[in-house]
């Protein structure tokens, strides 16, 4: 059986906002400007625009087999926290992602009640 080449998830602004905030993708730390409007493309703790999206691409270097993640927000490559360039080594990206997930949800998130 073949593994999928792509996974697609759908969400809303209230699911994009926490991801952008967690990975510190903010207007203030992005140097990317839209040439046609001279407007920043980052996130600034406001609701993302209608139709905003996040893409995580998984890349593999052909000769070294090293894997990388590329973080894209609204068609623009961004540098997420824990990375120092747009093509981020998978281990660096996963370390940041792991630090964002509670080890003990009950203890760290105030004891969710069922």
C-alpha cells in the first residue's frame, strides 16, 4: 500500500492564530513585503485574513538524505522559531513543535474536566 504524498487539513482563523503565535510568525520579525502593496505578510496577533493558510512542506536533500521543513504562510516562506532559515532541519523544527505540546495536559493546562 502506498503512503500519501500529501495531507490536507482545514481549519479556521482560531486554529491558524495559535499555530502562527506558537511558532512566532509575526509581522514584526518578518522582512518579507508584498511588492504590490508594500504591506507586511506576517501575523500580528490579529485574526488572519479570510482565506489565510499555512503550509508545511517536507523536503529531502537527494545526496545527503537530510530532511527539512519549509513553513509557508499565505504564499510566503517564513522562518519559524527554533530555525535560522526558511529551509529548517527537521530535528530543529520538531524540537520546537515538541516544546509546544504539553507533556501532561491535566497538569499544564489547568485540569480539563470531562
